[in-house]
C-alpha cells in the first residue's frame, strides 16, 4: 500500500469523523426552541390552522434551527392573555388579534380592525407602505413586543341573532359578543357588548347569556355551530371590514434573532397573511351555501338605515378614541389620512369593477 495515499485517506476519514461528531451537537445546541400561544382552539379552521401554518413554515424554512411549539387558547395561558404572557416572557410569541388588548392602549384597535375602516387590501397597503408598521412598532415596543401581520379574514359578517333585526331600535338591550371598537359602537346603539374568546361563544348562546354574536364569516361560523341556536345571519359587518391578525414576539427574543432569521420569520408571516386570506375567499361560499341549504340559516343584509346609524355611532367612537392619548391620536390620524386616499383608489378600482361586473350574467 502507498503510505502517502494511506495517510491522506486517514486524514480525510478523521475529518469526516470529527464533522460527524461535532457538527450535529453544535447545530442542536444552536436550535432556538420557542413557545407560541394563541387565542384560538388548536386546529380551528382559518385562525388555528393559520397559526399552525406559520409554525410549520418556520420550522421547515429554518431547517430546524428555529423550532416553535404551538399552544392553543387556554392550553398554556388564557385565550385573551397572550399579550401579557409574551410581554412577561412566559411565552416567546403569540398569534392573536391586537384589539383584544385595547385595555393597554386604544391604539391597538387600529392594528386589527376599526368600524368602517380598511379592507384587507387597504390594511396591507397601510401597514406595509403607509407607515402603519412603524407606528405598530412604536406602540408595541412600549410593551416589549415586536409585531407582524399574519392573516387577514377579509370582510366579516354582521353576526348571528336569535331574533330579526329590522330597525336600529332592535339593538337596544341586545347582549352581543362583539369586541374591539365594534363593541363600543354597539353600546352607543343601546346594546350591551360582551368580549368572549371563541371557545366560550357557543355555550353563552346556548345558555342565553348573550342574544347575538359576531365571529368571522360562514367558514369559521359553521365550524362553531352557531346555526344550531341562531338562524338569523346578517351582513356585512360594519365593525371588521378586513381584520388583520398578528404575531407578537417578545422583543428580547426578536432582537436575539440574526437579521437572516428575522427576514425568514417576516417572510413566513407575510406568506400566511396572503395564503390564509385566499383560503377564506375560497371556502366561504361553500360554507354559506351549506348553512342556507342544510341548516335553515337565513342571510339578511342590514338595511341602509341601520348601516347609516352604525356609521354615525362609529364616527363618535373613533373621535373619542383619538382623544385618549398622544400615541393613539398619532395612530388614528395616520389611519384616517390613509383611509381618505384609499377610498379614492378603491372607488376607481375594486368598487367600480364589481359594480360593472354585476351587469353581465355569465
């Protein structure tokens, strides 16, 4: 045997053994294991599956360097306690809706949905290109949290009611599960707003604790079985025309990521924001048709009189919210200025096209 060849081969073998014994433990030691809490039941269509999709995308795209474990609402912390848990470091990140945390700052409402606010496309435009993300960073940073958009339900429905709603008078005394600023508008209309996590809505309807509820739309609402108690479904929802859900990272955790990891997480969040929104559009029609044909649900459009009254009450609520504090006014003013411009373009683009499209019966 050639001694030089043998030594070269032995050297290569030694390097191989070293790589095999050292590389794997080194990678394992560098894995970032994260706990993610959510406001939704695990596996719930759209919301829960969207959260899981983000986890799966990150775990795969990072090649295992980032490993996220998902907890459904109530498993690690309460469904509406996600913000507290991430702020304190009990969890590393959450998937939730910012308006659940308006008790900390009214400004959070603008990063989910406000009455007569943005559609999904308009919300994306404001967040990504209209200064919304920078304002969100400013608000959330005060609570040691970094947020990203991660899912949008699109236009939500007006809700499920155990009785018909024929006039604005029918809202007086009505106990309705409706969070965020939509709840404040409901109160101005004479109703009693109630905030409940999704898992508690159906029991409250069955017990008569509430008379009505909004949630999202046919696909999600069918899964909760609201049709078993309430047959009157109204549309559209004035309160959430394009509800953006969010990821919230503990800021110390976020800043410990490399720039490459932050870019990966942001890309995965935006991918889910787009993909699950498309899924809502794809699945809502079939769910609506099933509810009507097989479960006796009657979908009714709110009258113009009712919607105008909702709009007038919404203007009052938004003015009151803007006066809360300096940061909320700053967010409100940016949102409303962008809304003014968005209305112009939406009228020339989506709204005008949809009106013209309806003229032709294919």
